[in-house]
C-alpha cells in the first residue's frame, strides 16, 4: 500500500482536500486516519479564515465544507453546509453571493434528482 504524506506537511489545502475526499470514500468518516486528516484540514481552514481577512471568509468556509462533503458522497452533510452558507449570506446581506449559493444548490439538487 502506498504511504500517504503526513498531513502536518506544507501540503496545500486543495491537495489535502483531494486526499481527504478519497479517504472518506474509501474508509469512511469513522476511520481514525481519516479523522486525523479531516481535523487537520479543518484546522487549516479555520486558520485560513482568520488570516484571510475576507469579509465573506466564514461563508466561504461553509462552502468549502459543503463541496468537500459533496465530492466525498456525503450528500446530507453537503446540503447542510450549503444551507448554513446560504443563511449566513442572507443574514449578512451578501446578495450576489446568496444568488451564487442558490444556483450551486439548485445544480446540486438537480444532479441528485431532488428538484420537483
């Protein structure tokens, strides 16, 4: 079995996310190694939010979680995070971002056959 690089390395968030998606698909969320990667990714995301200084960083955080969960096949968690991002964008009056989130959610729901 090929050994994965340490999650404590200078691995990019994107690379770490790709690895996390594969691990979630293959081993599930309860696997101890997957949990370590998930926690490390979450810590790096939180640090990014603090350091970015972006007014929409909290919303972007929820979107990153939603997209990662969707890629890994955790649809309920993905939808939940999209809804959190949508609510936050609405509460903060970020109308353009809210429209973008709605469009992405519509696309997700359509791909899953959830739209009426």
